[in-house]
């Protein structure tokens, strides 16, 4: 990638002066390149990898992905490799499993790379982007009806420990289609610090649906080195970019859990004694997250696309946690799972009120004319119902007016019939919108249908079509 | 700027976007330098003996100690001249369209491209004659840059004297000499259509004036309750998903400024794409020309280098000042100043400066103030009396939606208008989600006269009445939360219904609806007057003993709700029709009542 670096050969040093957290300080080095790849060899011959975080005349700071446990200052050797971190990519990666740095771990043969790409990529020129507008049908009502996913969108799932976010992510991956189109697709799945059991769940899901041949898996499990997690998302996205922009595939990237990425970043920052921003996270957390999320999208004159669904845990349900909050600022909306709905036995426990898809108004221009308005109407009714629920808790249901009671029962039915659905239930958009119309007809008087234009009501409401399933 | 031999130093240390070079004696603060074998662009931000600390505007991967750092002798500057409108630039004014044609969809490193097209010929019309006296800021000639904007070619600040040569009307490119000016010492100054200006130095003007005119935005909640003036400053803070960007886009679209500068500072790439796709299609209501013709965009998205993000706001505001100097009203939107502050924090951290609150540098407040102070309505340089203005509207993205954080608080100490975006309103899809109880505008008094003269004499009374009702609503809702709505007297419940109408039928505005997206002041006045007339009539009817439920069933309420969708030309008619219907329908309710009463 860099003209200056190609001239450099590997240089080996045995001059470690300090080991602190995941960092090594190597003395007497004068020509380490910033971000240069480093091979670390312990006295016993074990090989680890690292990169240069800071380079100066006389010393260089190296971050070791596998951690520094077992390293010493006397016998450990450090070799600067003369290149930055690269990912070998190839179409043969489909169907294979790699570790968090992109090395195969499924016992299969090494990948014969078609190309070696820089792991951090380069920023997409904003004037080369194409606005995502193609509606992806996930078959899940509360997403398709009220928080649509578009091709090229980044839409995270904000969740809490113990909620079925994995089930939901797998269901989206299984069911996502563009109605009426058969195109070449691929799934890139990156596990960041999750358990082996969770990773196994995803593998089984993808195997069962036959998507396994279209799947590239990167595993950095809870037991794997934590520092490696800072590159796993980039390795996965570099692969996704290769498949999308050089092989015209539509790539769906699922990454779980971004919180672990943030924590790895914090660990390195603390070891470098940097001035922290919020809650001990480094001030550049936003930029680092953006450099991951913004790699998704669509590009002019290119058939492929990267659609991105990261899973982010909100510790203790705290949506203001820095990793969650900053993710929300970068991504194009968020799907929020709540414990309240989960306790009621609703699946997916996705609360549409705080959820949002920023690209929905554009996506729905190409679906059905009633789609957006119906969504607004559902929002309005369900938020009325929520407000009334808190009121009822104080004053009792008797104090409510007739109108209020209608909204209250709407709220219940909405959760049971619209949000709730089976893990293997795949509803097409027409079915989803039909459920929405029927809920309105049954519970809300027509004089309250303020968000619906009269011609939309006349044109799409089943009541006026003369058939009511 | 005197050009000596360029300084050539060597890289001594690299940490992220910050590079330290030695052997840099002779270079100056904020000088542009070329860093490393790739010729990355950087700017000197600290000098110490022969060491220079440089913030690099491109990704620094692969740089090594010992590589060259070459001074340019120039400060970080922008190019100003015809060809600047409709452009999209990165944070240091590299034209992204040109970059795209040379490096493809991804931005490669070490690229340079002139900000303004060099070859293009512009039709220059001279406005002065040989022998005439001119001073800095005087207009030498004009170029019709787009159908919307006449670009005025000005004498650069600091130059004055007698016109020795002025080009005849004809086609010139921006580097050709179009005038020569002999200063009092006899020296000749060549003037081209293009000039350069260092971004960190405010462009000079004669005097600052008090603002008197509103910057109308066509957004009901803003123009009615929290207006901004031409030359004023405003902040829009809000958590994610509250609609900062949509509001900024709306302002960029509808603000009645002559020129718009939009800075996408550390935000999403797709948001810039949206503007790039939409603005060429959107038409200026007056001329029917694409809005793009009055717009300049600076896009330094979140994944682009962080140091260039720091520079982007200065690049933007310098361009804005340049058009102000032509005598135009310019509106500048910065989305988001928080990302700019974070860039400051990141660079400061790399410099190992002593941090202030939440890791931000202690000079955060001062930098924000300097930036917003570049707004204002001014008498420009030049011998004729010309008035121009720059209005600055900054979005703020507080972490966790917490308004007590340093960037929001430092901004509030400076700006005069505060549009507080509210997460609870956004959850209910009440957009624009500007909270009417916590927002404020300090320009209300200033603008009272203007609205009285230009909209309606009773504008202020209506506004006050509506705001009082909304205040009352929040008190009543407290009571409802404690004891339920049944405990309220009929009149108070009527108030709640009216305020619901103010909220839903007036304050809520649909940004993507062809009619509702923009609302003229006249339409605002008629809508508000109609709702308040309804309020008055309802109160009267209730006093006469008509139950609220019956009033609420009146079909005319539907007409009021749909008033926002009535096109501007028909609004007067519609308002009269509604008033007539309301009177009629209430009349018949009353009649029915009178018949019923004797029967009891």
C-alpha cells in the first residue's frame, strides 16, 4: 500500500525495554513504520503478531494481538516485517472459517489469495456513494412494517444480556430477500468475544438453511486474545468489500458483539496511559467505530453492496453507554430489544418506539404507497397506548375515556399480533401491512386515522377493498 | 508571506494523525507541509526549537522516522473565486468529484487537486474604469456564476490605489490577470479572479451591525417561536435519532439566505449522498433553479481523517465570509460541532496536553466562541456601503443525549438561539422534535417589529397566547398524571384539546411532504390564528354549557388538521372557509341546545 514501505526488509530486534498490558516498547529501532506489522517470538519459540502503534527515532510501541502473557524482556525477539497488516482475500473464502486475524482454523487448506488488501481499507469518497434505497424484506413484521432494512444500510441491534438477539440476527440472515430478485449474495459473520456456544448456534443456523456455502466466518471467541478484537471487524469488512465491490455480490455482514470491540480498544488506551473520554473509553472511540461502520454502503457504478447488522449489548440496558450511544450516532437507525416485551413472551422483543430506520422514508417510496403512512399511524397509536399504560398504573382504568380505552386495547393487540411472530415465520410485506390495517380497523375509530391520507385509506384499507381476511 | 527556500526536515515520531519532525527551524505556525514519501498534507500546530508538531490530514499508516517533511511557505488556505458554487469539498477543500475521477470510489492518499477549475472560462464584466480609485473590497467586475448567484470579483483586502488596467468584458479563466492596481507607493498589484485566504484568519469587514431581519426557515416552530436572525447564531443539540440532520437539511433547503455553506463534519457518508442527490433536484421557489446552484458542501465524513475534520469548519466559514463580503446573506450549517470538538480532543490528547472536562482541551470554549464569532451582519470592506451577513447554525451531538456535557454547555454560552431536540418527542414521531418548553431565542424582542410590519400587527400576541397555552398544558398534564383526566374541569380539558391541536396540527411539520416541507409566514399566521380562534370559540361554547365531547365531534376540526397540507395560494380562502364552517357548526350546536333546554 505504501511506496515507502515496499523498500523495507524485515528487521529483527531483541531490545524490548518495557512490557505493559498488551504493549511492548522496543528500543533502538529507528525505522519502524506506523501501523507496521510485527512478528513477536518468545524464548520458547511461540509466534505472535502485533502492529506498531507509535514510532519514533530510538523506540517503537508495539501492540501484541495475542496479549503479552509469557513474554519477557530478555529472550523475546521482535521482527518488523516491512508491511502493514493485510488480509489475503479470495472467493474461495466462502464456506470457510477463520480466526480473528483471518487465518483459517477449520483444518482446510490455506487460502490462495487473489489479492492482499490493507486491513483498514480507505474511506469511501462521499461523492461516490449511492444512497441505499432498495427495500430488503426480512419477513419480520416489526422490522419490515416499521423499521425497514435497505441494501447498503447499517442497522444495529441494541440488546441486553439474556435477550434473543442471536435468534433475531440469524432469522434476518435466513430470511432477508429482495422481493422478486435472485442475485448473488454472501454472508460475512464475525464473532467478537462471544462464547463458543453462541458461535456454534450461528453455524448450525446457517448450515440448516444451506447458506453455509455462502458464508465466511471469523471467530474471535471469548477464550481468544482480547486485543485481536480490534482488528477482527476490519478483517471481516475487508473481506466483505472484496466480495461486494470486486465480485459484485450483495454481502450481509453480521457482527456480534461490538461492545467487546470497544472494551479491547479501552484496554489498549489504558495501557498507553491516554487521557480518557467518557467512562474510560478513549476519545477516538467515535472515529474508530465510524471507520468500521462507514465501510458499509453502496457505490456508484458498482453492483455489489454491504449491508451491516452489528449486535451491540447495552450493559444493564443503558442506552447511554458510550459504545451503544456512539454506534447510534453513526449507524442509520437502531433496532432495540427490551426486557419488558421479552418477559411478556413476545418474540422478537423489539420495541418499535425507540427503534428507528433512517432510510425508511426512501425505501418505502418503492414499496407500497400506504407503507410509510401506516407505519407512522402504528407509531402514533402504540405510543399513545404506552403513555396511557403509565397513566393507568396511577389512576386506574376507570378514569379513562372511551378513546383512551381503544388505544389501550390496541396496544395489547399490537404486541400480540403485529410484533409477535414465530422464529421460523416469514411474513411477506403484504401480510405485515394487512395485519396493521386490521388492527386499526378493529380498535381505532376512523376519525382518529390522522396520519393516513384519504386516498390511501380508500386505496389500501381492506375495509374499502370489500374483503377482510 | 515572503517565500524563502522551503524548509526540509525529517520525521522523528509518528503517533496516529500527529507527526513530529525535526530540523524544521524557519517554518511558521499553521504552515502547510508535505509529509513523508507519499507527500501527505499536514499543518504545523506547534513549534519548539527545531521541532515541529504536525497534524496530518491523511491516514499516516506506513510513515517512518527519517522520511522528509517539506514546508510550503503557505498557511492552510482556501481558494476563492468563480467555480466554487455547487462543489463538494473535503475538509481541506480538495474537490471530491475530481478526486473521484482520479482515484475511484475510495480516497487514495497523497492526492492533490486544485479546488477551483483552472481551465474553465468565465464571462467577466468589468465594473470599474482605468484611472478609478479603489480600495480593498471594491467590486472590480462580475461573473454570472450560476443562474442564482452573481459572483463579484473584489479587490483583495489590503490592496488599494488606482486602476491601471482592467480587462474588457470577455472570457477569462480564474488565473488570468483581470486588473492591475497601482498603490500609492507606485507598486503594481495584479488581481486575478481567484484569491486565497488563510482559513484560521477571519476575513476583515468595516463594522458589525445589529441584526434586524429574521432568517426565515419555513419551519413553523422555528419561525414562530424561536426565530433566528440574519447574522445570528443557533445551536441544535439532540441525542441520536432526534432529527438534527433532517432539521439542518431543511434549513439548508429553505432558509432565505442567498448562499448556503453546508459542512458535514464527522457525520455519515450517506447523509452527504442524500444532499448530493436531492439538492440538484430541489428548486428554488423564486427562480425555479436547482438549489444546488447556491450551495457549497464540505464533506469530511466520520471515517475520513480526523485532522481534516478539525479544519473543515474553518474552510466552510471562510467561504461563507467571502460571499458575505460580496454583500450577500449567507447561512452556514455545521453538522456536527461535537465531532469537530472530538477531533480537537483527539489531537490534544496526542499532544499530551493537560485535559479539561471529559478529556476535552481547556481551550474548547475559546475555540467554539472564535468560530461562532465569525457569524454576524456587517458593513463590508469597500467604498460603497454594502451589507452582508453570515448566520451559523451548529448541530451538537451530546453523548447519551446529556445536555450538561462540555460541548453543549460551551456552545450555549455563545449562541443566541437554542433548539433543544427531545428524544421523547422523536420516539412519538413528533418532528421536528424541538422541545417548545426548553428551547429559546434571544432574538424575539429584536424581531417583534419586523413581524408586526411584515406579517401581521397581532403576530406577537398570537405567538404569546399560543405559548401560554402550551405552558398551561404542561401544568395540566402534571395534574392528569396524578389524578387522571376526569378530575379536570371542562375548560381545562378543552385547553388540553386545543394544545393537542397546536402540537399536532401546527408544530408538527412533515419535512418530506411537498407542501408541508415549507411554510410561509403568512400561512403560519393564518394557521395559528385559526387554531386560536377555535380556542376562543370553544371556551365561549363551554361557558354556554355545551359539553366538550360534542364540540370535539365537529367535522371542522378535520379541516383545521389538514390546513398544513393546503398549498400557499389557497390558504387564505381555506382559512376563511374554516372560520365560516366553525361558526356555522357551533351555531347549530347551540341551537340544538336551546331547543333542548326548554324541554327539560
